[in-house]
């Protein structure tokens, strides 16, 4: 079962309310997305930790409903 980009965005914004989130469906199949997430919460923490925060926001849907998510994360400039 595929996920809608709006569902991915909603889950991320629930965990990171200040986040600016951009989602792109890479294959048009609802399984392969790219996400750019910019949040003040990421300031001063490693890229690995930033990605872990986003994956945690997806509540276990990675590998199931959501097959692939290419992430770019950062704090605001």
C-alpha cells in the first residue's frame, strides 16, 4: 500500500511543527519519494540524527507503506 505525499508531510510536521517540508514523488508510484525538511530543531545536531528524527516521525512506515525516502535535512539559514 502506497503513501500519499500529504500523509508524509503531515507526519513530519506533527513531529516538527516548525518544519518547512517539500515532498517529491520520484517514480510516480507512491513508494519512492524525496523529501527536503528544514527545521530549527536540526540546528547543532548531526545529519544522521536529523534523519533519525524524520524517520521516527514516520512511525515505522519506512520499508512498509513507504519503500524509499531520499532525505535532505538542514536548519534554516
